[in-house]
C-alpha cells in the first residue's frame, strides 16, 4: 500500500509518501518560521494562508521524489487534529480533494499518535508495549502504549507544555523565535547550578508535570543588567530543571508500569541534554531508549503517512471535520478493513 501523508497542523507544511512494503519513499517540508518570527509566535491566520500556498507544490514534490503518480496511491492520510483549526482545514481539504478526484481513501490521523509512532520509521524500531514521552510545543504527555491505539495516559502537564515553556522563557530572555532550540544552544554555553531553579512536581507522587512556574522563577532570577554569561548560566539551569523533571518522572513511570522501553517523540525530543540524561537514566535501570531521527521529532509528514498506513481501513465519516482539541486517549485500535 502506498500512502500520501499531509501535515498542516501548525507552522510546518509537509507531504510524504510511505509504502508499506518499501518504507518511506519521499518527504518534503516547508517551515513557516521566518513568516512568524516578526510576531514572536505563530499567527494562526497567516499559517493557514501559507499552508494554502505551499501544500500543492509539496505534494507534487513528494510524489516526484517517490517516482509515483496519484494513480499509484492507495490512500491519503492527513492530520485531522489536534492543532490550529484553520491550518488543519487546509490539509483536510486538500487530502479530501485528492481522494475524491483519484478514488482514494482519505485517512484522518491524530497528530500525537503520528509523533509517537515516528520512531517506527527507523530501521531499529521499538516494539509494543512501551512508555512514550511526548514533548512538543503543545503537549507534554506520558503514555503507556500497549499496542497501536491502546493508549493509557499516565501523566501530563497541568499548565504549559514543555516546548511552550522553552519558547516563553527564551522570549523573555530576548532570544529569537522559535525559542526552544536557541535557548538549548545558549544553555550549552552555560553552567547549571549557579542560579537555582525549582524542579516542579518532583515532590508529588503522581506523573503529572507543571512548567509555568519555572518561567516565573526565571524572570525573578534574571539579574537586571544580565551579562551574556548570566543568561547562559540561567538557560543551562532552566534546561537542567526541565530535563531532570522529565527524566525522574519517566524513571518512575517505567518502574510503576514495569515497561522496559522508553520512546521519546515530539519537537523537544531534539534536545541534546534531554537525550543524554535519558540515556543515562535508562542505562541505570536496564531499559531501552528509542527516538525518531531529529527531522522526524519536529512536525513532518513522514510520521503522518506512516500513522495513516496503520489505519488504512478506517474511512473518515466526515473527512472535512477537524478537531483543534482531540485527547489521545479517545483513540482505539485500528478497525480491521
Ligand atoms: O513537535 P513540534 O515540532 O511541534 C508541535 O507539535 O508542537 O515541537 C515544537 C516545539 C517548540 O516548542 C520548540 O521550541 C521545541 O519543540 N524544540 C526544542 C528543541 N527543538 C525544538 N526545545 C528544546 N530544545 C530543542 N533542541
Ligand atoms: Zn507536533
């Protein structure tokens, strides 16, 4: 089966082709970062309009790279939520149009399911069951993944998502948009511990997170005429506080569930310090750690095409309905075609 995947949930427009026999055949992506940079964050209406501009050329590019035409495809998968409603509508409309014109099945995909299945695109892929840490700009979730579509939410952020906390803290420190990777780069030049920030929720036995207090703690700790060295040390301490919190909660979740595999997905999964700390943690408890490659950590269509291929038998009742909010726990195992 050959599946075209379309992603347009936020500020990346992307198209990819996944072949259930040959694997990923092509992927193409355009990031709107420059478009939103002047505003310091994603402007939803601008995002939707730019998706409209980019999506058809990207679909053509992905098909050309795969050496396929629409007539060779079996299905068109698209991100149906969660995300920005207008942005999602663009991908859903294009996917439905292509499906109608070429007699293909439209397959709605849950963006976070696509993120958590992204490591399956690698040659060395995890197998079920596993613990998933999903860390993106909109979500911080710890999920016990028993099988495809069997997701038990173990913990989540009660306020800001971890990527959002990175982005907001970076903005406060005067770093360019999107702040996460800039803050991480600054942190690599600093030393944690000179400033001391809290490790939120570590004293609570549950597996939930809270990151909005950290941002406030950074404002309070930032000296009035902060030098570059002060900023780097504060960035390093912020990153350490986040990474330690995520690592400790993952370790507790592995212990509590008895799971022996940890999968990390979502944009913050690109963070180098998080990767090294989690690597040490799993080595200490005999578990295995899997990531998607960096380009499949952040938003992309390869993961959407892959997730769509797993749910190919499911026909959308109303393909043009998108869901800005859509809890992962509502998903069920794929319907047998
Ligand atoms: O998964 P993603 O591309 O989009 C969403 O679905 O949200 O994640 C984007 C988030 C942004 O908040 C971005 O700042 C953050 O991931 N991010 C990072 C790093 N790279 C991306 N945060 C910390 N360190 C990084 N290296
Ligand atoms: Zn995402």
